[in-house]
């Protein structure tokens, strides 16, 4: 089952590597990864998506929590949550791709005779579907932000 | 007064109460070494290989309960410390490794003796620091000691680029009154609700077993463990790391459990209805096949590390907290509880365990029956050692059959007396660890029981022992082979001894010990064993290396049947399965 883990870590050198390294070390996979400083910039919020059973996720959450630089870990998938992913795509001008991206809050950033740069965002399952249907034809390059998300309702993850 | 980075480090270590530093100098650590030269708070012990420094600091820590400190230079010095870090990490030992690093502006340029110490040590440390500002050194040292020694202890690396200890840059020394890290607050007290549940479960059991591990020793909770069992009167087993946590002479003690555990301990685990796991982590050397583990047992699991709970075996009642505080709470609750344990059922259970012990228990009088045998049995060496030291020695060990024989036959009645690399199984640990112990306890007998394979992995430390006059007794159980490897080859590979023997190329250990300035003794006959040990132990101020040639065909039994076995499936002798 897919899991979205939100992790608050100290914004210190090497902190990110400790979290990322741990997944490999303990035999878990990272599907997507996003990180950036938040609030006063003294700490960062990471969002990691991974796959595993209930037990796997319990273990990985506990292990992440043990990392000294980790302040808090929360499994968004445990309850209702919002989750989105942002992508940017450069492609040879194609009505089809343009249309797919338009349906996902698409925005044009650059347009010239042969190519276009567009961005789009949506739930990661919508993004997956879109990427599949875009296929390879006319696609030049693609960048994904990885999932980010928040708990629904009153629940917040902060220090 | 303002101090250089090196002097700040000295002050900080002094304020942590450090008495010994085990180290080896080199370019990136030279400013630090100059500061060491000028201070008097602690003694620096010059080892002969950085692995020795880490194991010695580790041994010091295991024996004293205080953190051990090692100092190495960058590059090869740092990489030589890796095995010691991993050893300490696996056994949760508070070890501080300070490594010199190349100058900050050279980092990342493949400069001379540059290694990314933070990177290569990352998976085997509890935490690590790289010094970016000299004035942070006191804070970093304080945090490092705090992290290493609290919660589930573990090793911490402090990597210091050479420019941060430059003697021409001076800073004020500041020490915080208290350390508090927002991202690190290990739990101390257990949840009262869990204690209540555990108490109820334990007191309504008929076949309880206490399974206590190294966490009891690390958490200084051996007294609480004994008090707990004064109330319960349940059979107790210790893991390899837990030996000494519960007194071996106690009538409820069943010996070690697991791979080479006693028949009664393994049978008790398999047939228990409640297992009280305390500071133990259900290692694969204990459980055998996890899906076949203790099929009828409910598990109460006490541990300071929540990640150890339900990792391998699901805990029915998890208790997260320091072992000492958790046991104290449990004792209180049991005393207060109205439930009385079914003493008839418990008597029957203890009787059953005696029957198992009689049937296939270890023969602790082997030294009597083997007195006339031609070859020396390795088990008898341990028994004679036990008698020669009245069971009071600190015993360090290496890895292999000899290690298991000590665990089985030397009765540890006190915690911190049995010092071995359980988790990583590091050959080469025993001698340097014994140095750390001997420095901490100069008046006590410190014995390293090793094998002719293992001892050669850190043999160079004999030179350190001479320099600092460390009269350790080394008992080399010489079976002329990598005995444990050969045992597996005998059992699983049709007796094909691939790369496990070298009898025609062993050194003359007596001469070797003598060339290092020590005393060497060789024993080949059973009749010489006792006298030689007595003679060696009478030489109080000399290191004696006793090379004991033993029966090379001995195996360690019991041994759990694997794969696809449970804890009740054991080899009892070469040809019999129980
Ligand atoms: C550094 C290291 N390398 C390899 C091993 C694998 N190993 C485990 S026991 C053993 C044999 C040890 O031989 P010896 O020290 O003579 O002890 P014996 O089993 O003969 O008592 C080996 C090679 C290990 N534990 N550590
Ligand atoms: Mg051997």
C-alpha cells in the first residue's frame, strides 16, 4: 500500500542524507521525495512516498523517529489528507499533451515554434494517469516535485 | 581565558569526566595531539591500530558504564575506526569517536587523507557531528555525550577539520548547564496503563519466562530485575549480551538462550505462555524461525527503544521506557495487585524446567570427568578458568566457539563482567577490549578468552599492553582452526573445510608473547592445565599469554536447528537432535 510520510527535520548539514540513507539501509524504497525549509527555516519538511504493509510503515516510522535530527514524523495516509504533485514538462508542440495538462491546472510558461514548457498539478494518481497518457511521443523532458501533502481538518504537523 | 579549538576540546572532555582517551595520531589530528600533550585531566593511551582504540574505549565503557572515547586521524585513521563503531552500534555502547578531518577548504577535493567520515559512518552511528565553527566544539562535545549515553545508547562521531583546531584562533569556553534537543527526547518513564496491563498478564500466567538482554545491563537495572523475580519466582534466561544481568548462581537462572543456549532455556521459551522480554530485541540468533517462535506465548516487551518493539516478534503488551524505571513501576504494580500468581502451576513449570535441565543441561562438572582425557576439552578450559578466578574476573572474548564456551560455562553473577561483541561478532575485539577494562579496573583480574584465529586480528595491541603495563591474562583456546566456521562446514558442508584451517602455519604464541615483552605459556595436556592457570594468575603484574591446545574436533552444543526450526529444535550432540 502507498504511504505518504511527512517528516520535520532540523535544517542541518547531512540531516536529509540520514533520512534518505535509512530507507535504503532498512530495505525500504522511496518512490517520491520532496523537501524544503519551512517557518523560520531552522527546520525542513520532507514528504516521502513509499510502499509497504502496516508493519513496514510502523517500523520505518519508528526508525525515522530515532534519527536525532528528525523532530516529527506523521503518516498522512493514516487519515484523511490532501495530497498533490507538481510537474513541469517540455514537449514538442502537441495538441494532445497541451490538452492533458490543461485538464490538470495546466499553465504555459514558454512557447516557441517547436516546443513548449508547461506546468500542471493534481493528485499524484491524476499525475500518474496524465504521464501515462502523454506517453513518449513529443515528450522532451519532465520534472516532478514528488508528492506533498497536509492532514485534513484540524490536525497539523508542526513544532 | 580564550582557548584554541584543541584546548576547547580538552576542556570539554575534562568536563565530561573523561579519564582515558584511546588514540593514534596523524596529520589532521596533530593540533589536537599538541593540546593533549599540555593537559593533565586524562591519560592518552597510544594503541597500535585504530581498531584497537575503538574496541578499548568500547571495553572501558562496557565495564564501567561510562562513555568511552577514541581519537583518530583523518582518512585511514577514520576508516580503521569503522569496525569499532559498527561493533559499538550493534551492542548499543556509548562510544565517542573523534576524528581529525582535512582542512575545511580542502573537503571535497580528494585531498591527502580525506575520507567522508560522516558519510561512511552514517549507518553505524547513533549520531554524528562535523565541526563547522571552532566555538561550537564545547556544545558539540556536550551534545555528543548526551546523545551517546541517554535513551538507547550508541556511538557518536565528532569529525573535526584541522583548521578548527588551529592554535592561533582562540575562543571563549562555554558550557551549557543543561542539554535539551527539540528533536531528541527519549522516553524515561513507562506508560502506567501499559504497566497495569503487563502486571495482569504476568500474574495470570502459568508458564512465565523472563528473557532479559543487554538492555538490563546498559540501563543499570540488574537490581530491579532481581527484585522483580523475588516476587515472581519465574525462570530467567539471559541473552549473550545479558549474561550477568541476572546472577547465574540463582536457582531460577536457566543459562543463556538462543542459537547455543541451554536446552532448558530454549524449551522454556518455546513452551511459555507469557514471555517477559526486558531490554532484549528478539535477534535472529534467539528466535530461530520467527513464525515458529513460542507459539503459545503472549509477549510483554520492555525496551527504551520503541523501534525494537514488534520489529521481529509482535508484542502484545509493549512498554516503552528506561528499563530501570519500567521495572520499578512493574514491581510496584505487582506488589499492589490483588491477583496472585497460580503458585501450583508455577511450581510445576519450574519442575518441568529442572527436568529439562537434568535431561540435556550442560555438564558443569566436565572438568572432573575429563581429568584423565588425552586431549583438553575447550569447555574444561573455561571451567578451570572459572575456578581459578573464583568467578570474579572480567572476561572479554572474541568470536567463535571459544566465545560460546565462555558464555555457556563461565557463570556470571554480576553485570558488566562479560564483555563481548554480540551483535556484530567482531573477531579482534577481545584483547583491546581487555585493555580498556584493565585500565578502568587495575586491581581486578581481567581475562581475554580468545581463539588463535581471533587473537591474530588485533595481536599488535600486545605492544600497547607492554607500554602501559596492563597485566591481562590471555587464554588462547587453540583448536588450530577457525573453529566455528569449521563446525558449520562439518554440519552443513559435508566436512569440507574450505579455508578454515592453518595448523601448519600458526605462530609460536609463546615466543610471540615473549617478543612483545610478555610471558608465554603453552599447555597441551589436561594434566598441566590447572597448574599453568594457577601459575599464570599468580603473576599479578605480568601479562601472561596462555596458549592452550584443545581437542580440535569439539563442536558447540546445543545448537538450534536451522533453517525452518523453532526454539525447541536443537542439536544436542553431533548425532542427536532433541
Ligand atoms: C572480523 C571477522 N571475520 C570473520 C568472522 C567470521 N567468523 C566467525 S567465528 C570465526 C572463527 C574464529 O576462529 P577462532 O578465533 O580461532 O575461534 P574458534 O571458533 O576456533 O574458537 C570466523 C572466521 C568474524 N566473526 N569476524
Ligand atoms: Mg580457533
